[in-house]
């Protein structure tokens, strides 16, 4: 399917709305998968398991994503929740990988 999407206000039926939502969701999942690959490759640059979870980096990421949310007119609380879940998952996976390789 083409990436040429309709604007929400141009959709003429619930089916069109749902199709566009499905297209957006597909893109979101692809981008999360790509982000996961970057996170996976970051492990090789970390000296020890403690450096896997960088609380200062997490705080900077959350703050910047909240600002992005505001710029795009979406709830900063929603975006923070989504990123906290993603970060927690990725840190857990990275820690498991780190332990397995050492």
C-alpha cells in the first residue's frame, strides 16, 4: 500500500478511518522494531551491566519526548508512559543479553 495517506478529516467512512489507522500502526511497529535494533547494538558500547541502565539518559529521553509530544499536540503523559514501557523492556532485554554473553 502506498504511503500516500488521507488526512483524518478527508476520510469518508469508518472503514477509511480504520484503514488509515492500520497504516499508521504498521509504521509505528516498523519504527519500534528499528529502534530495537539500535538498542540491541548499543550493548557492545557499554562497559558493564550497570551502564545498561543509564538513569540520566532515560530522564533526558523522557523529557525530550514529552516536549515532542507537546509540539505535535499529543498528551505528554501518554508519550511518557509509552516510552517508559519501551525503555523498561529494552533495558531488561539488554541486561539479559549482557549476562548471557559475559
